[in-house]
C-alpha cells in the first residue's frame, strides 16, 4: 500500500516537474536569445572608437602633417562648439525626441552676448553678468520648448523648428541685419583657445555627471525606453521632458558664447550650419534616434569623427562640395548600423 501511495504522489508531482522544466528551458532559451543581441550592442558601442582610430591612421599615412601640434590645435578648436551643442542634443535624442532649435538658441545667445559685453555698438560692459544673462536666456528658450511640447502636445520636431526661426528672427531684429564686434579683452582671454576647449570639456564632465549620477539622467533613459512604462513606474514624464529641454538650451547658449568669442562678433548668421554638424556628431557617435541608447561620451567620439574627417579631407585637398556629400553618407551609414532591424517592425 505504501508503495502504491508513493507511486501516486510521484505521478501527481510529475506535471509540476515537467512545467518547471519547461519554464527553466524557456528562461535559458530567452537568455541565449539575448546574448547575441547584447554582443552586437557591445560591438556597436565600440564601433565609433574603432572608426576614429582608423581615420586617424589613414589620414596620418596620407599626410603626416595631420599629427602635428598645430593641426591638433585646429582640430580642438573645431570640435569645441560641436561638442557643447552635441551634448545638449544628446539629452533630447535619448528621450526619443528631436531638437531643431540649436541654431536659433546659439544665434540669439551670441547676439545678446555681443551686445552686453564691451563692444563697438553701445556703451555696455557687463562682463560675467552678460554670460550669466545669456545662460538664463538659453535655459528660458529650452524651458519654453519643453512646456509647449508637454502642455500643448506639440511634437518636439515642430516646437523646436518654430523656436529655431524665432531665435534667428529676434537676433536679426536686435542687430538690424548688422554685426556687433566684441572688444572685451576679458572675453578674448577667457573664451579663446585654449580656454574654449577647456570649457567644452567641463561641459562634457557636467553632462556625464547628470547622465550617470542623477535621477534626471536615469529618467531620461527611461523615457527613451518607453514613456508609457516610465509613467507607470512613477516617473513624471512632463517634468523630465521640460528639464531635459531646459538643460539642452543652456548647452546651446554656451555654444553661442564660444562661437561669439571665437569669431569676436555676433550676427544673425553665426549659427548657420551648426544643426547639421550637431545631429551628425550625435548619430555618428552611436546614439539611437529612437531613444534609450547612447551617451554624451559617445557624442564626444562622434564629434571627433566628424571633425577629424573634415580636417583630413581638407589636408587631402577634397573639394567642399564632396565633403558635404561624404558627411551625408556618413549619417545614413551610422543610422543604418545603429538600428536593430529585428525590433523595428514599421519604418515611418
């Protein structure tokens, strides 16, 4: 009788064991399926660094002057403004949004700065207070971008497109189509090379702290992974979006300060072409346009790739029209490599 009861208990427990075994097998197969994707992501994250090293090697072989100290100075000067702008754009793209107000905020910041420091058009000479005012203006424009996007439900593309044109229009109205030359010796000493490069690196450090060591940075990644899930987990989507746009506006304003200091003037055309370089650097660095993947450090690598490639083409005598075409191809290739086609079912 005991033997029969034992057999009955074993038979009753058998389905549960089979179910447990099936669940374990499912988990193992799921983990095995994730491994190739994680491996691809790791390889993709290192791809921009490999591309940068290969570019440097190829260009230095073709033209040894590439590695000269003077050329390194030129590369640093060319990279400092795109880096600051790219940092701001990275926070927005990580959320899965887009910010086209780069040129508008930069132009407005440069013009306001040129009018508040010692200049050739008026008697203003506010020094550091002018810099603080410009940063507040950048933060204000970014805050308005976020507020319109969140409260009025206007897509980030259209919102920032509007503020781009408004910023350039206001800057043009302030100067009446003219340019204001900066005569402030402090700003020339402080913001010129090498200080401009150090300021850009300081911005990178601040951005890394925000991204990796603050709640806002974690929430930005969460929004890029899915706003619905982020909201369900208790994250205030509206606050995060407004904060991210505000921070981006501050970085764009810093870019305007650096641009005005580098050129020694402010005008309504100072931001022309900056948006293309900014988005190119972010995408080439490996930050996904769909959001949730990437980092400001990858944008730093992307900026170096764009600047080194442009510098190398100049050293090799490549015509400017061809350089633009090469950058366009680089954007398409970078986006194509960053997309996980197994997860992308619909292409809009």
